[in-house]
C-alpha cells in the first residue's frame, strides 16, 4: 500500500508509538486522523503537523466515537486505506497483593475493554469502510495493523490483565486476516518489547534500566520511530498478512 496520498486512522495517535506513527505517515505525504481520548495532546500534534492531519476525540471502546472518527477520516481524505491501532492502557496489578487485597474485577474488565474490545471495535468498523475502496492492481483495499505486546507471550507477575488483553489481540489476528482476505484487507499485529514512551515512563528509572539490560541487542529500550518504521514496512509489503511480529531486541521477559 502506498502511503503518499492515502488516508490513515491512528488510534492512540496523540502519544508514544502512535504519535511517532502519525509523524512518519504525515512526513510521507499521507492524510492522518488521530483518534485518541487525549484531546490536548491530539490537537497539539495535529496543529504541529498541518492541514493533512486531523484530531478527532475518540474512545476506542465506543461504537459512536469510532464511527464518527471514521467519518472524519473519510471527510479528510475521501477514503480510509489504513488503520494503525496504538490505543492502549496498562493495568499492573497482582491478583492478590502482599496484604491479601484481591485484584478488582472492574480493573480487569477495563483493561480487556480498552485493549481487546476496543481493538475489535475499530477493526470491524474500519473494515466496513475499507470495503468501499477501489482495489489496487494487487487487489488490496486496506491494511489494519494492531498493537499487542510481548506480554502476550512473556507475561510477567502483575500482568494477568494486560497479557490477557494482548494475547486476545494476537489470537484474533489470523481469523480476521482470513476473513478479510477475500476483500483485499490485510490484518497484521506488532508485539513491541519495552519502548521509551509515556506509558513506559510510569515505571521507575531503576526498573527501566533493569529491563534495558535484558534486551540482548541493541542493549536498550526501543524507540518510537523504530515502531513507526515497522508500520511503514508492513504497509508497503503486501505479503505480510495474518502474522504477529515481535520488535524487541530478542528480549524474553522473566517472571518478574
Ligand atoms: N511502550 C511500551 O513499552 C509498549 C510495549 C508493548 C506494547 N505497547 C502497546 O503499544 C500501544 C501504545 O503504547 P504507548 O507506549 O505509545 O503508550 P502511550 O500511553 O504513550 O499512548 C497510548 C495512547 O492511547 C490513548 N488511549 C488510551 N485509552 C484510549 C481509549 N480508550 N481510546 C482511545 N485512545 C486511548 C492514550 O490517550 C495515549 O495517547 C499500547 O497498546 C501499548 O499497550 C507499548
């Protein structure tokens, strides 16, 4: 899929991995719709990048919000060619903490709702919009790229909710790609290791340094433009479909 002149919707595009993706797509000449709950950061980034980038306040768990965000993307660029899903939250919590307090069920539900149900919600509504596209010479109508995490495979203590939500994203990649193949829509998932973003900034410097030491090569945390660069490659490489790609410097996370 060409980036230049096409239109992309980036959830979680106001910050971190999504923000870097928005910048890369805009620099490559795409129209970009930032769909995020963070209005201040989203509007700021859209203003910084110019008229081809628009922010639309969107909660990925809301059917109405996502439908309106897609309508805004269609208004911006005429059709919707790609969706990159970077909206996500972390719920770090043991099921029983050291004082015996139980993991609140509502917290588990919230993590699943945003990371998994939100991803599915955006996928189904975006696929409907992409069906309207005239296929490329290769028969391609659209590309959907989801973001899981290496926690889907190497979930640590305290990550039951986060790992389950991301494993769900991994699990639906192949069935969605199989179903949408007949419409020329590819579905891919990226599973990042630990990247330097506001999300990772929540943990202490000591923990960040300890995690960076686990990364085999390069011996550091990932940088958001490296994630965006993988998005760029996936968009351009039509043979990539129905697969999950780890981008993690060969780290395998231990139990804690
Ligand atoms: N940073 C990492 O180390 C890392 C590692 C693995 C996976 N990930 C995943 O990558 C994605 C991006 O993370 P990041 O590090 O850029 O984090 P981030 O916190 O910088 O960005 C996440 C964005 O998602 C938005 N968001 C949260 N809930 C939303 C909702 N309901 N609807 C719409 N937007 C919502 C936030 O406002 C924020 O702008 C997430 O799915 C995260 O789980 C991050």
